[in-house]
C-alpha cells in the first residue's frame, strides 16, 4: 500500500510551493489507490498557530486535495499533530541516549555563538565541536548544578552517506562536515528531523515528495532511521519554484499564496492543473488536463530535475480555458459570489431571470480570465447610456461605417422579433445592400452599440439588449457623431 503524506508547518498561509508538494504527493497516492495523510508539524511553538492550520486545511479542501487520515478526521496511525506526539519522541530519544547514540549537550547559545565565530575566523567548517560528547558524569552534574538545561545531540559517525533520490539520482554526503546535530531542544520539544523520522516511519509512509530545500536534512534523517532501526521511505526531492527572473518564488507576490487565487476568481481545478505542470509534464506533452487525467498520467519518473518557473500569465490562461469549459449552470454558480461582492451595478445582474443571466454569462465567458472579471465584462450589458464610453474612447467612424450603421438602424426599427437568427438575416441583407462585409460590417455595429472595438460576441449581446436597447444606443451614437461633427 502506497502511503504519502503532506506535512505542513502551520506558520503561515499555504503557498504555491507547498501546494505543489501536497498535490504531487496526493496524485501519487490517488494513482496507486494508496493513502494520503495530512500531518501537522507544529513543533515550533512560537510560530505555529491554530489559525494557520485551519487556513491550510481550508485551502487544501478548496483545491480538492482530500486526505484519508489527518488531525481533523483521525486514522489508524494517529495522532496527526506533532504537538500531540511528544511522548513518542521522548521514548525514541531516550533509546538513543541509552544506546549512547545521543548525548545531552549543555553548551549555551552564547557559547555556541562564540565557537561559531572562532570557526569562521579560522575558516573552518561550521559545525558543533563535540565538546559535550566527551563529558564525564561529573562534568554533566556540574552543568546540571548550574541549572543548565541540555539539548540532545545525535552522534554523527562515519565518513560518508549515500542514498538514492528518485529525482536527483545517487547522492553522496560527506559526514565529516555535519557535526553532531540537535534532536531535542532544551525545552523538551523535538527538532524537525527527529519528529519527521519517527512519524514517517510509524505512519508507514512509503515515499516522501518534498522540495529540494530539504535535501540537506535527508542525510541526518537517514542516520536517525538507521540508529533507531526504523524503516526509511523512498525520497523524491523536487526542484524549487522560481519566478520569471529565476529567483526563488517570493512570498511577497500576491500569487504565491493559494488563498489569493480564490479571491481573484481562479477555479481550483485550473489552479491544480497549473500547479501539476510546475516541474512535471506528461509524456504526451498535454497541458490542459482534468483531475482524472492528471492522476492517470502522473509519474515520478517524469518529474523534472530543474527548477520550475512560475508564470502567472500561464496560470491565468489555464484558468480562462477552464472557465470556457464550464457548463452554463456551473458558470452561473461559480460567478455568483463574485457578482454579489462586486459594485452595485454588477450586483443588479443577480436579479436577472436565471435564464437571461445564464445567456449573458455564456456570452462573456470567452473573454473572462478570472471569475472576478465578470463584473467588468458585464458592463456592455448593463449600462443604459454609452455616451460616457463614446466620449472617452472616441471611436472613429468612416463615412462607410456611418452608412452601415444607419442602414442597420433602419432594419432594426422595422424588425419584428430580434433574436440571434434575426440578426443573422439582417446582417446578410446589410451586406448585400451596403457592400460592407467582415470587419467592415461588424466593427461599426460594435462601435455603434458599445462604443468600444472589443467586447462580447455580438450575436449574444444584441439579442440580450433587445431591439429597444440597441436602437437607444444607436441613437446616442448618432447624437454623439452629430455633436462631434458640429465641433469640428
Ligand atoms: N514541515 C516541513 C515543511 O513544511 C515538512 C518537510 C518534509 O516534508 O519533510 O517544510
């Protein structure tokens, strides 16, 4: 049974890098009918907050990355918060001390700082000098008597350590540079490396996919697995995500935090699709893939060894592709929250008959980059007067354009019904009568009705405005043309 985990520290919002890590682990679990476990690594007492844990869980749920075991639902391998597992860490740490594989270190932060300074000035590698590893019982008792609270350090022994990473290949670390490292802090809380090793092993995690910023932790973890005689999972270290300037993606950008996408009107399926492409691509090179296709085609061997570049433009393009594919009902319910929280103007759309609103949304869907765009894109449908737009856009009409527009106006006045089919017939007649075609026919009509050269599909917009609405807008355009001509 494949068992994967996502182990966030609740010290901030879920960001793009962590979400991608969660997704890769989730995909591999789902592909193999395995389990996806959520574990909260909250051993940094000062920075961990339950509000961040809640926010991370909310974001994962929004992305659709469901878990089979976790702090909120429990499971056979619980507890799933490290702060609730301290007894286990102590038990294993005591075993290491008993086997003389770990020892108490009484050096204070000030003393350690001093040692580091000296190493720096002597250009020596920065590592613990092993002072407390040699302490006799008497020496320990003296420190204890001074009231010093010890940390626990793991004894690093051996020259080098080799392991195989599924992305990076064969890795070799020189242990001499490592120094004995802390596994238990003086306040009795474990360090990340000890807690993660015990949990990953007890939770029977089979593979760990994580960012390669953790690569330097892996030798320490492997040493701990060996010392504790615990079984170790397969390691898969994925390259970090960079921005367009090849710098690690900064948390400063709005788009580095998942919650922002929800606010900006991205569809979770679209974001998941884009995140999957950060450092992985299927053999067939496809880009737009629904969740089932992602699960089907995801393979560890196709994970790239080089940094993934985050491109918000591409993420937005993927989003627009997903918006285009939404069924009318789904589009309406997806847009509703954005319309409701938009200005009064756009809010009035929510009072339309559902059928009318659905048609309108279908008409503007091809132009939507995000769901939030809906209020702007809806403007051509909403306004009663286009005079303001004409004044600011100041579109230019040739004599021929005006001729087309006048002829169109006449046809409208005498039209009985006014649906997309009627519009088609009218345009055909206009083409014949005026000789205008293509852009020469559509552009003056678009400009005359909306005041702008771009916008929603005419066949959708015009019937929705209705005969009356169109005639009214054309009247405004003619007036504007007259007054402009008068000014010249
Ligand atoms: N809590 C660690 C982090 O958020 C987990 C690292 C790991 O996956 O082992 O970076």
